[in-house]
């Protein structure tokens, strides 16, 4: 029999779905596409929106509606909906004037700034496709992304210029390069051929939308994976993608025109570009961007921008919670944070300290339109339940996991090609099997249908014939007072299978003695879960969205400064 809390959560969940469905029906009726959407959804056996909104059209429509109301805030600058629309038209006309034509690809390698959005929406208004590029890429990885994307033009900022110039002779596809020097220092002297982006903003450049238009079904955006488990792969978003309308549903439910969505995540990531930026646009709200995350400075920025919401990815929440309590903890206007993979403990502590409501959600750039969300509709720490998609949890032996058992999350996204990697059929076929998208993420489902994130494939290992989830070990190590951060991963064992290794960052002013840590864990972990190796580090390697690069740590393996339980003479049940 279900408890009162479980019944209340279930009612909230169906109320949430009802609101989403009501908005979708209303939108489809207004467009005259409801019957076609129903037909396509039945045919594909997954939500498929007929004639889904196009990004360039959305910006244009919102400019007509909101005019001089502020859309974007950046540093001490504000840009209205009308200005953003006109500026993207300027860049679109500028690109066409130098020979870039649809359906060619335009790579955008820029830090967060208004001109990134100008370049992005310029492509979406004309039928070109955008390729947001990770600004940390260099050398072979940068060449791989640009060559794989087949982009023929590049819009780049001054900070990325050196990395691009170092490999430019290896990029024969790139024919036009547009350099943004609007924030460059006075002594910046670029070499090589380029077009100054300032010329796109001259009075002679039209502010009206070009005649070229997108074609539904053609490539609109290539969002590259982070590359934490291999070379980055370009996930295809097409013109008329259902995901665009699903973001609209979320915006309708969660936000109003009085909101201000803040992000310090990079715009080359889908979370900042779509889940924050597009959501704000759908809601007729404001969108505030910062170039870099600072744990100490986050509250100051939230207060300065008068933000009402922000998204938290990777380990951002844990990093923020490590800051000492301050009177500023309650001086902000933030009312909602959308997070991912939070533990119940962190959830409660964050809400109590900052007075902010938390939502938890799951989605990935290469998981199609599959979304799992806890909009206050499930227990704290849960990802919640699926939104318009069928999910299952598959064990290593291929069987379906029972409630409480862990396995890979798989989402059924229909008979059409729900996920596609650009020019990589092999990876696409591995990702999607009979309509089921293999996420590579390990989850657990409770008896009410709520999902809990347990980690990625790399987050589990096998030792002494037993399966280990890294998350379970990390949670116990984090309970050790002197530990600030930890990453647990498997390294090869002399006996086959894996050995457990933990990379540990001590708290400032404190030290971690591996022997004391192992003794502390003795009553918390099973013998087979106990770390054999402990590596003390000043910081963990992370991506630009604060995900720990565990693949990199695995490749480094057992380093010379790693403590080994067996070689240091420590006897514990786990070493028996």
C-alpha cells in the first residue's frame, strides 16, 4: 500500500503532465496541426510534433511581441528582444555577403557573449547549421570537431584565435573566418586572413531578415558531446525538432515574463543555449549570462543580475555548498534551481540554507527528446518520472531490473531515427536499438516509478565478482570530514576485473590520511567496495560544465604518488 507522500507525489505528477499536455494541445490547435501531431505520434510510437517551431521564427515572433523589453543581460549591458532580432539579422546578412550559404555549417567558437547568440540565431534564420565548439579544444580534438562537422565557416573570438591558428592549415573545409575582437585587449594583433565581425554591425548592413529560409528536416545544429568517454560526437538537431516545443512546454509551466534566468554555463552547451536561453525567450523573460563560474562570486552575480532562476550541472551544487555561510545566502531573488543528479542530503541542505526551491531533471544532448523530471512531483533526490517517453532499466544480463535494482536507463523514442550522430552511422546504431536509446547512465527505479541517478557506465566496476557503483563509494567518502571532493573509478587489477581507486581533494586547511580514511570507511562499505588505491590531489580535472573527467583519471592509472592499501601494510577485510 502506498504512503500518503507517495499518493501526493503521484497526483502532483499527473497534474504536471496535464498542464504540459494542455499547453501542447492549445499550441497545436493554434497552428492547426493537432491532428497531424497525433497521427505522427501514433505512427512513430513517441511524441512527434508536426511543424514544430523553428528557432529563428521564435526569435522573430518574440521580437514583435516584446519589442524594447530586455531579453539579454551581459555585464553592464542590456539588449532588448528587438535588438537581439536585428543583430542576428545583421550577422545573417553579413555571412551571406561573404559567401556563406545554406545549408553550409558555421562553427561558433566563442565565450559567452551577446555575439555568440547573434551568430547562432543568424544560422537558424537562414537554413545554415550551427556548430557550437567547446572553447577549451586544441590540437587534434579541435581538428576532429571542425573536420567532422564539415563546417565551411567559422565565427571565433580573440581568446580562441591562437588555438585555431595553430591548426588552421589542417582545416581545408574552413573557407571563411569571422573574428570577434570586440572584447580583445588593445595589444591583440591577430595574424592570418579573417573578416572583422564589427563590419557586420555597420549602418550599411540590413537589419531585416534575409530571404533565405530553413528547410524542415535539414540539419539545424550539431551539439557535440563532451568527449569524456571518447572523441566528441556531433548530435544532430534538425529544423522542426520536437525538442524545441518540449522546451516551450517547460517554459510555460515554470516561468513568467517576470523571471530572469541566469547561466554561467558555456553557450556551446545545450543546457545554457536551450534550457536557459530558449526557455527565457519562450517565457518572454530575461536571460543573463556570465562568462565563468565562480563559487565565491556566484551569489554576487545572482544578486547583481536580479536572477530568479539558474541551472546547476555536474558538481556545481556541491561546490557552492562548500562555501562558508554568508549573509548573502538569502539576499537574492532566486526562487527556482533546476539541477541534476542531486542526493537527498544535498537537496535538503541547499533548500534550507538558500531558501530556494529545487527541481531535479535528466536529459542529455544525445538522448533525443527523452526527459525525466522532478518538478516537486517526487521525493527529494529523485530524478522524477518520464515526461512523454517510455523508459526501462536494463541489467547487465539484458533482463529488466526490478524496483530497487540498478541498470542502464533506456528510453523508447520511436520508430523514426530519434538520435543521430553526424556522419557516424556506427555510433548511431550502437546508441539506438529498435527505437530504444541506450543512455549509458545507471539508474534505479522505485516502486512508484521514480528514477534515481546512480552514475554512468564508467561509474561502475566489477571486483571480486561483485558489482560496484562509484556513486555509492563516493557518498561514503564524502562523509569523511576532511574530504572536499572525490572521484571513484576502476583501474585494472592483477587478478583481472577492477581495483577501486579514489582521487581525493582535501578541504582547505585540512589533510587526508589514507589510513584514517580507510578505517573510517570500515563500518560504511562492504569489503569489496573498499578503495585499494587513494590518490590525493589539489583539484579534480573537470569539463567546462563541471563534470569530473574520470576517463582521464583512469588513463593516468596508479600514479607514483598513489597510496596502495596492500603495499603500505594496511590490513583490512577488503584486502583479504
